[in-house]
C-alpha cells in the first residue's frame, strides 16, 4: 500500500491529539484513503518534555527545518499556533512544494490569504478546518456542500471559554470575575484570559468564516470586537426573564446586493427559539443562512486535543486523496471578490438596554421621549421598583441603527432622573 | 471559461430547486468552481406541464435517453426518485462514462452499493448528499472531515413529516390521526403517508448514513423499523412531565470492537438536554458520535425544493472540481468491510412503558416483581389515580435488552390487576 508521508510541527494539545488519532485509527484511515498515512517527523521545542501521547523518540526533532525541508514529506501539519514563526515555516514549506494542513486561527486570520495564494500557485492543498470550531466540519461544507448558496449570514458561538463562563453565570447568578476565576482553576480558561474574554479568538474565527462565506478577504482589524467583561449577572437574569439568553456571538453578514459585508463580535441576546440559544458550556455552533439551504447549523466541541485533532486528520485525509488523484490544489482560495466593509454603526438590530432611574411619575415618559427623538421605537419596556426611590427600567427596542441607540442613550444618561445606564446589548434573530 | 455540461432527469420538487439555484447563482458558482455549470438537457415526463421554474423549452425532452446518452454531458443529475427506472437510467449513464449526482434515497438504500462500484470501476464521481436530510451537509462530512474517527453512533431525526406531526401533537395535545389530517391539508404530509409515518423514509436514510459511517453496507431489510402511528397524545404528555420529548429516531450503532452494527428506526424518548430533543417542526438533524470528535450535530431543513437543490448543486460543484482536476472517482465507495448485523432485541436501552391497572394495594408491587423476575430494574415509576378504581402507572427502566422488557410485559399484561399495557418506547441518551 502506498504511503503518504506527514511532517508535524508542534506536539502540544492539537499535535498530540492528531498523532493519537493517526496511531489508533491507522487501519481504518488507510482503508478509507487507499494509502497509509505515516508520520515521518515531528518538530518540538523541547525533546525531553513529557507528552500526552506515546511517540517513537526517533521521530522527534528540535529542528523545524528538518521537517519543513525533508523532501520525502508530502504534507506539513503546522500545529504550533501564533503568527510567527508559524507563518515563515509554512511559507517555506509551500515554496518547497509541500501541501499544508493547519489549525492556526491567528495565522489564517492575519496572513491566510497570501499563504493560500502561494499554495494555489504551486497547485498544492492548503486546508485549515481545525482553525475554527475545533472538530466541527464547517470550512469544508462552506467551500463545497453549500457552494450553491449565496450566504446571507454566518453566525456562531465559536469560543468555548466565554460560552462556559456565560453558561455558568446564567446557571448560578454569579459575577463574571468569580466565574472566570473558577474557570481558570479548572483549566477552562487561560491564566491570561484576554484572547478569549475580550473576543480576539472569536474575531479570528469569524474573519476566517466570513472570508469563505462571502468570497472576500476579511481583515481582522475591520472586525468590530467586544468581549464579555461588561456583562453583569443582572443582565443575564433580566434577559432570561424576558425569554432570552446572552451569548458571545461572532457574526458575518452580507448585503442583499452582495457588494458589502459586515463582520463583528459582541455579546447578544438570543430568543430561546434561536438555534444558538441552547448551545451551552464549552460547546460551539455555527449557523449559516443561505438563499437556497435556509438555516443550517453545525454543532459540537469547539476545542480540545482529540476534537481539533479530528479536524486536522480530516484535512490530512482530504489532502491524501488529492495526492493519490494527482489533484492537489483542487480547491484554492475562494476570495475572488473585494467587498466593501460596513461599519457596525450601520447595522440595524434590536437592542436591549438596562438603566437605573429615580422612581417617580413621568420618568418613563421622559426617557421614552428621548428614544422617540432619535427615532428609536420601543418593542417592550419593563419597570421595577428597586428601593423606595430607585427603579430599574429595561427596554427592548425595535430594529434601529446602533448610532441612533447610542445617540439616545447619551442624552438619556444626562437626564437628571437617570442614575445610570447600566448596559446595552444587541438582540439578534 | 470552460463549461461543465449537466443533464437532469426530472423537474419536480428537487429538479426545479436545482435548476433555480443553477440559474440564480450562476455567476458565483462559476467563480467558485472556475468553470460555468451549464444545463444542457432536462428530461421530463410531460413537456406541457407547468413548472415551478422558468426553463428554456428547448432544453426539455420527454426522452430520458436523449439526456443519458448525450456524449457532451459530463454529469447526470438523477432527480426522479424511486428505484426503477432511476436505477436503470443511472447504470446506463455510468456505463456511458457519466458522473452521477442523485438525491434518490430509495435507490441509494436499495441499490446504491452496486451503482457506486460501477462508477468507481470507471473512476467516475457518484455523489448523493441530497438523499439524506435535504440541504444539511452530512454525507460529505462523514466521508472526509470526520474520516479520522471511528464512528460509534449516528443518530438522526431525518423525516420532517413525522417530526412535524410529533411537534404538533406535543404542542396541542392532539391525537395522531387529527394532526396527520391537518398536515395533509397543509401539504406537509402526502395523501398516502405510509412511507413517512411508518418509518420507511427514515429507514432508507439511516441505511445510507450507517453504511458510510461504519464502512459496511447496510441492507434496508436488516433495519428494524417502527413508525409513529401507535404514539398517543398521552404518551407525549407523560414524557414531557418526566422531562422527555418523543421523536422518531433513526439510529445506527457500532460495537466497540468494530465487528458488528445495529441499525433501527423507532420513536424514542429523549431527555431535554439531548441535542436532538429541541429539533422541532419539519427540521432535521443528525448527531454523530465519534471516538475523536465526540458529539457533533448537523441541523437544518431536511426537505424542500431549494434546500435539497442546495445539496444537489453542492455535489455538482464537487464533481465539477474533480472534472477540472481530472480527479473524478477521487472518493469511491467506502463499504470495504462486511460487518455483522445485530438484531434490535440485543440492544440495551432504557425503556418507558405506560399501563392502566386496578387502583388497589400491592398492584405496583406485583408488577415490579415481574420486572424483577426478568432482570428489568426500574429507574423511576409514577402512579396516578385516574378514576376510583383505575390507575395509570408509568415506568422508566434502567438499560435492559428489549427481549427482557418484552418478556416482562407479556407476563404483566396477563396479570388480573392489569387492564392494559398501553405502550412501550425506547429511551435514548
């Protein structure tokens, strides 16, 4: 049986999962592909470090170039993460004629376009299913099974850490800081949680997904990004009473004429009937809305050694089949358009906003008047007395541009009867 | 730009959706593929019949052979359904060197294996994404993105009509017959609903999915199949009180050693936390459990003109890319094993059973004793007085073989204090 030789950079979380799958399911994979996928070399930083998987020591090297430049290696799996030196390694491997599989979301979001073009010029495969939503197949379906669709929207819960935190806050009525600390103790959140809780991880992923869905490169700096630090337990509680869940959403939308798109990351209220509303804990899900398929959703584990390894091995299988059919480069970069990027201010959604006011006659009317001045019409309003002279008022607006809501809230915040505008959050449908 | 010539058999629900997508999104599809997908001919039964899509009359023919035998046609899309003459047409087209795309679940379940082998021998593509779960990508992900996994279980709600009926019964407390009649009036159920409500449609689909997931051909006659006619509004109500939903499930499972499998269709109680429990109305979803990926679910519209057309066009795109790369036959039939099929009696699950009894002391104990005699241990039991001398008892067992439950219920049904055993239904996890 023919052998496909694989070189791996990195034997961390994803690398060890990938190696374990290739070892444990070697026979099934060989039968499915019609060739044996053989690990030729693995580059690691520290040869002596204990690993989560048993690997023949002879395969290990601490010299990445020994993998990248090995002429026998057909596919390079880049599993070290971060932009550099991963990007430099991958580019060198492409120039050397290698096919590439990667799970590196940051590199793909920031430098993926050029890498894919370089691979395409040499008719080499370049796959990155593991870079978004772990083991959930979403990139391949967007590129092929859904290729008949004009995608209107791609919307996802793509960060497991923040989804875990929001789920816990919702279940326990606990504050963000307390749940974050607990998540860090349990290993569900990193010591430096910035990339997750401030939305950067989700930003990389929605930039990748939107680029594919809309056939136009999305630059990460154009993705308006807001994390979950400002979400209070009270927001989650009130949202729940109104029939909503709060999730960190990554959203890409395309205008009906296909000329402009809008991509953003922010917390949002989702009605309970929304397919993403019941995606809890560390699970991820991506909802695609296409003109032909309607709504289709992909759900599963968005991170972890074996789930992400599953995506990497799926890409290795696809590449191997292309090698066997002499068809690498079969699907290239599909960013053949350059669509205009709309600012988030232009996007109309419903909004939720919560404020504390004096509890006396006409307060509600005076605030409603300001909303009216800014053409912000109100879907629902709930007022509750908190103390004798303190009321909490929660508003859900109809669809309005963010700029109108912000304008109204600026004025409302300065009304003498308003003590504080505590939060405002988009409501998605 | 190069043209890929497509011939279509059938311009019904799926055919007209396919044609509409190819027309409306022609430019995007051409850019994604790098070639223009051109409809060369469409065979219909009645040239004069009004169609849901505007088609140049010159493309239509009432002679299927004029499409099948046209040497310029690269891909034949078989969209007429049923085993014959579809099977005969497809076989002839394969022998003539055509690539095949089909949405025909019955043909694939009953004769797909031989057709795929014939296509494989000639290194032609044979795709059938539209045959299961409409527009939801599930066959391609099983064959490629999830190919690193040993799939333990594939479980789905794959029939929209029965899911609509069960959802309505649940929402309205209505009887099966009444909801079926209403569904027929609204066009959600066929005049002859047998294929849907008796589970045959789901049977075809799970045979196809299991064959791919387990790499072993599943014959439809080996799929134990039970429909939803016997589900009573009271079962749904009681299940809901206990925290379950009742769904028509199609299930394929593989033994841990990979040597045997079990495939079945039947109603089942699902706990509310189950990913499939909240799949309502006409929506479909397929849950895959793999050793690496864990749980992954695919959700969307399982039928309809444009959703199924989306799947067909996705397959046409995949085939076109293979034609352009000279790589048709890239993925062949993956049924390279011949696994043993276990009877459903061998499968252990929890069971729900509901019965009416005399309402007097020791009735519950006497029934519980019989369960004990058959080694059926009980997870929960709820007894309710219905009238002065009539009680309803609902049992949920621990995991037991179906044969043990049936044995116990046979004896219980003959106890003088038992008026009727109203139903028994599997509980899935």
